[in-house]
C-alpha cells in the first residue's frame, strides 16, 4: 500500500514538473515574440522596455487572462469613443437646426417690417444671432471638455485595472512619456494576442 502512495506522489510531482516546463516554454516563447515586436517601436521606447520589463510582461500574459482584460478594456474604450462622437454630432445637428430656425424667423420678420423700422429690427436680430452663436460656442466647448474628461477617466480605469492585474509598466499617471510607454505596451499585448489567436486557428 505504501509503495502505491509513493507512486501517486511521484506521479503528481512528475505532472507538476511537466506543467512547470510547459509554462517555462510558453514564457520563453512569449518573451521572444515580445522582443521581436519591440523592434518595430520607436527607438526611445525600445530603450525603456528592458529585458526585465518584457520578461515580467510575458509572465503576466502566461495564462491568457490579461489578453481578455485588454480586449475588454479596448471594447469599452471604442464604445465610449463611439458614444461621445455621436453625442457631439447630435449637438452639432441641434445647433445647425437652431441657426436655420433663427435665420428663417429673422427673414420673415424683415419681410413683415415697415421700412423705417428695419434698421432697428436688424440691429436687434444681429444681437440675437450673436447671443445664439456665443451659446453654441459655449455648449461646444463644454461638450469637448466633457469628452476629454471622459476619455481621461477611461485611461485611468485602464491603468488601474492593468496595475491590479499585475501587468508591469501600468500604474495611474498623467506623465506624457509614461502614457506613450503604456500605449506601446498595450499595442504589444494586442499584437501578441492576434498572433496567439492566429496560431490557435492554424492548429485547430
């Protein structure tokens, strides 16, 4: 009986060893693919992505969870951008309608107006048109500020999520150089994910 117990333990150890060597192989493959992809990046970025950073990134990518997280984050970002873009178009269309309506109203008023009152009417209409144009500028500026804030918030969400997932190079920052590096890291992950799914399709 004891010999059987020892055998089972030995089998488990062998299975663990096999699992470990499979993970090491995968880590090495991911790392070498990352090193290949990095060569396409601008030189300053290549210098920032050390062997250790890439090795840590390959480790984080081992079980495929980070690929799924990044995919989800990018989908959310695209939906947000699409939504904000359609809100901006909607506002633009409302403004166009507002100006057209005002133009027609002014034209009608001028046609009904007595000639000696026309200069007064035109001056009043000019002031109204300027007020409407100012309102449109303000609303557009507010919309653009809202878009920038929402997109900034999405970036913070992405940084925070990827930092919690243990992806090296990700933390909450507004430093332009760090943001560029993070965008390049995201691009590397995305390209690697495409390669992975292509090779999976080739083997299936």
